[in-house]
C-alpha cells in the first residue's frame, strides 16, 4: 500500500520522510529531561503540518525534488531500512516518538472523517451490488466471502492486536473499534469516487490497456480524465496505484476539499491522507519488527545463549536483519509482481493476521477453562469457530483454487504455460520467476494453515481433558517482577 502510493510521488515521500527527523529530535529532547512533553508534542504536530504543506513547493526546486522522486523498488528498500533502524535503535529514539505522533494523526483523522461524512453527506457513486461479487472483478479475484474477512485488516479480528496489547479494554478493544471506524471510512471514501476512476487507479497495466479494460466492464473512464485527476492531486499519474491507500486518499481528499474553495485543497488533503495511511502502516512495521525481533531472539537463545541477550547490540542487529530480510523479501516480490501484489502479498498478510487471532482465541479459551469460568466459553469459542471457517476456507481457496487469477498453484501453472509460448526469453524468464514466487507463497500459506490447525486440534484435546477432569490444571504464570524506568529504557 505505502510503496504503491509513494512511487514517483516527491510530495508524498517528502511528507513521510519529514516524520523521521521529527521523531529523532522529539526522542532526544525527551531523553534529556529538559523539554516538556507538551512542547515536544507541539513541535511534532507543527512538523507534520509542514511536511504536508511544504511538499507542494518541491516542483520549484528540481534538484531537491529529484531526491524524493523514487520508484517502487527504491521505496521497498527504504522501508526495509526503516524497519531495521526501528528494531535496532533504542525504543525511545525513533519508534516511540514516531508512533506517538502517528497516534494523534490517526485519532484526529478518524474523527475528522466521521464528522465529514455526517456533515457533507457524500453521494456514493459505486453501485450497491456489482457483478464482481462472485470474484470476477478487475482488482481482486475471489468471492466476497470469505475473502473480505482476510483482505480488510482494519475492522477485522486482528491477531496482531490480540497478541501485542496488554491493556485489553482501553488499548486492545479501543484500537479495534477505532480500526473498525477506519474500515468504514475507507469503504465510504472508495465508494464516493466515480467507479471508473476507482477501477483505473487499482487496475494494473499500461494506461491505454487499463482504460479499455475498465470501460469494457461497464465503468467508462478516459486517459484525459485520469490525467486531470492526477494533476489536481499534485501527482504525475494515478494509474497502477493498486493497494487501497491511494483510493482511500483520493476519496478522503474529495470529501475534505469540499469545505475549501482553494484550487490546491484537493492536493493538500490527498497528501495529508497519504501521510496518515503511511504512518498507520509504518507503525505496524516498526512495532511488529521489534516484537518479532524479541521473539526471534528468544528462539535463537535456545540454540546459542548469547543470541538471546536483548542487551547485546550485535545479537539485536543480527536478529533484526534476519527478520527484516524475511518480511522484506515478500514486500519486494509484491512490488515487482506484474499484478501489483494485491493478489499475493495482501492475502498472505491478512491470512497470517487472522490465523494469529485463532491462536489468541485458543489461548483465551484455555485460560477460561483453567480459571473455572467455563460458563463464559462462548465468548471465545463462537468467534474462534467463525475465524477458523473464514481463514481455513480462504486459505484453501487461495492455494488450491482452479481459477488462475485466485489460486497460487493454478496461477503458477498458467504463468508457466504462458512463458513456454513466448518468443522473448527475458519476458519468459520473468513469468517463470513469478510462477516460482507464487509456488513459494502457496508453501508459506500451507505452512501457516497446518501449523495453526495443529494448535487448534491440540488445544481442543487439552480442553476436553480439562473439562472431563482427566488432566490436572497446571498454571505456569511467572511471579511479578517490578521493572524500574531506567531498566525499561534499556529495551
């Protein structure tokens, strides 16, 4: 999403790049203890405003603008470097202040979107039901159910939140309600666009091919209209921007720009929305990478004790490199995917996230039984059954579907057949490489499914034994150990 939105967009890259030095300055200022939190917060918010407003003037400085104009591959590497830095550097230096800033932006933007929807009352241009409900759409292959539950991460049962958050009510539950609002706002923002514009933004291919394909599907659009849209947004093009972020930003900008008569309002709100979404996604990257690094070090420490030492810079760096290389490979392959990665990378991310929620619900069920609160088992078992049906059926279809636009394996076979009939060896090699990637994606998806299925079956057996009394309740909770602020800062 972030890479597709920022590709060849100097204004957008400048806006996001501004948040990095802002976070470093805020972290160092707070670390000294000589600057108040209020002063640092005001500085950060003013810096965010400058990042959005100042990017529009880059066109007057071609040399500086060139520093921020990059393609998708460069941006993928930049995101990997950022994830590595956020994992290795002290948490107070980059991750905490940047995520602190993004929290204000998230909550404020969601509130403004909700107010804008109620006050402006935008007209939804997208038909309530289209023929694409069966999965034959231009953007994503697969029926609405069950894929809607693994492709919309915001508003879904998030395994990431359930395993990360410790304060369940204010943070875990509150975060999910907020993300539910984001999901609703995103759908409204997409639906206020003209359908032709929406599909043209999200369909991969040359502009002429995209316009012909979208128009043939019954949603007329022209290259001139798309060029005018790009110019109004301060972008060079809006073609090949699949991933959801640009769509949400365009829809959000359309709504917000209605309260201002300035000709630059649309572009300003568009880049504000891009910054909002990028900060949203980068928060997942930095926090997820750091938590993943701790988990990886915990595992590696069993193989060689020094690797598990979280106070060792070399151990931290090695574990961070390994973890970033793992998710970075999928990111890069999604970037160079001829279909834009929307049919491969995003379903894998959604599948992994929802399978994590299955693990969390299994854990919650076990705790309820061991705490002798079996009468409340429906609280975890009902959503557990739903998530199992959704994720396992979606995972099965994504791997084994006979539709080459949907199934990894059938898609790989289709690419190999196409490659065998090509006269150009370079293009044939590229299709063969993509087929190999999809087969590896299928292997990863099957690994996830089998692993979580084993956890579910093992947990069910465990529950049955506990409820029948044939297994003794054993608790392994560690004693509470107070950690001082100085010790906490070392992490």
